[in-house]
C-alpha cells in the first residue's frame, strides 16, 4: 500500500461545467488563490461579465494617487494624450510626475512616452514623460502614494 493509496481525491466545482479533481490540499490552495484573486480584482471597475473594465480602471488607478486625484486632466475619462499634456504642463509637482509616469507605464509598459510627448509638441517631454523608475518614485512619494502603488501591485491589471 503506497502513500497515494491513503489520500482521497476531492473535487471542486469551478462553475461553467468545469470540475477540478486532485489532492484535497491542492484543491483548497487552488480555490483560496482563485478567491483571493477575484477579491483583489474587485477593487477595479468591472464589466458585466466580471472582467476588469480597463479604461475605467485607469481612472480609478490615477485617482488613487492624491496628486492626480482632482487636478489632473485626462484622468476621467482616461485619455493618454490629455494626461501627458497635463503632466508636462508643470501643474503637478514631483510626486504627481512620478505617479503619472507609473500610470502611463501601466497603460503601456513597452512605450517610450517621451516619443508621444514629442509628437504632441511638448517641450518638457524628455523630463516629465521619462520612463517610470520605482526606486526614484518610492524615494519621493509619501505614504498615500506608496499605498496607491502597492494596491496596484497586489491586484495588477493591464489594458
């Protein structure tokens, strides 16, 4: 009689006709991780099918940073060109610029947003739209900015 003979198999109904079968501990771990992911994703606006509404989530993300919450243009609805113009306008301080860089990074992590700024004719694009640097941002941000960043890290989404 082997070790496997002592373990009973369990099932978990995943919905939609899907059933997961396996070791009870593995089933419990899977279900707990799935439920935690669902709970975390609920912090972002949802579509009727339960997926994250990414454009609305970008607004929610930007508003989670105190320096972008009320003053930033292009946040609601999220419009990347208006937002980039606002970032380069000088209206926000160092915390806002770094928060804005992070928001742009989430919007498109592979883009060089300085190129967008140049296309828009923004003279300050090379400075204000530089790539997001987490070490630089954490060195400047206050606790509320850090909490906004960490909230996304716990439940990331990508448009």
